[in-house]
C-alpha cells in the first residue's frame, strides 16, 4: 500500500516562504540553509528548542543576519531574480520528509526541519 507524502504544517510553510522572501529581497542568487535557519527563528517551537539547548534565539538571529550580509553576495544590477535553493537546502527538506514518511507522521513541522539541519 502506497502512502502519500506528509503535509507541511502551516507554520513550516510560512517559514519556507519567509526564507525565500529573505533571499529574494536581499537579492541573493541562492536560498541557503542560513536563510532557512533565520526564518525558523520566528517559529515559537524552534525558539523554545534553541533555548532548551542553551542557545539564545535573539543572538542566533543577529549572527545569521550578519553572516548573510557579510558572506553572501548580492546580485548585480537592479533586476529582481528568483533565488534557487541550494543542494543543502533541498537535502534538509528531503531528509525531514523522509523521516516523517518512515515514522508514519502525517505532517512535517519546523522541528523536523531543525532536527534535519546538519551539525556545524
């Protein structure tokens, strides 16, 4: 019996849209894991998880914003371009979906994405 792919929760959909918007408005060519992690900081579940691990969400957010500003090039000119997800970005999403499928979870949420991010 074939099982359908798990649905993305509304809060995760919002985070993914926010990550895309961050990359787009910053005129970045690629949608990166840093964009994703920055967007996840607006999710209450993710903030609680970061705090539970001893992290400070506000500091993490500031560091990610600085990293994106200092290390990710902006596209030349004034034309808007649609950022392309990096291979790493796609793999994290795929890993979270595969985990949900294997555990028979009906949805993929922000916590699943957070858990699928590679360790630094």
